[in-house]
C-alpha cells in the first residue's frame, strides 16, 4: 500500500467509527474522551480531505459505504 492509500483508508474508516461512537451512550469521563476523539477525527478528516483530489474524495465515500455495508452484514441484529 502506498502512503496515500493508507491515509485514504484511515480517513475513510475513522469518520464511520466516530459516527458509531457518537451513537453509543457513554457517561462521565468516557463521554468526555469520546467527544475529544470525535472532534479530532472530524478535524483531521476536514484537513486531509479538503486538500484531496476529487477522485480521492470519491474513494473515501466508497470506503465508508463498503465499511458500513460490511458492518451491517457482520453484525446482524438478532
């Protein structure tokens, strides 16, 4: 994997993970640190994707969709 591909994978997956974490009910310090993490993920995502080419931005969306689909397939509610 190239460095660009690694970065694209990270900025593709982290926002999805942040969205999932945002939906989890947390309390006290856990909530505080989760919010710090969420803010940092969004900040880094904005910095990296803002400078990315249109194709990289499209690839990020495709990675996110594929990851979400994988999660839905693997974590079927029973």
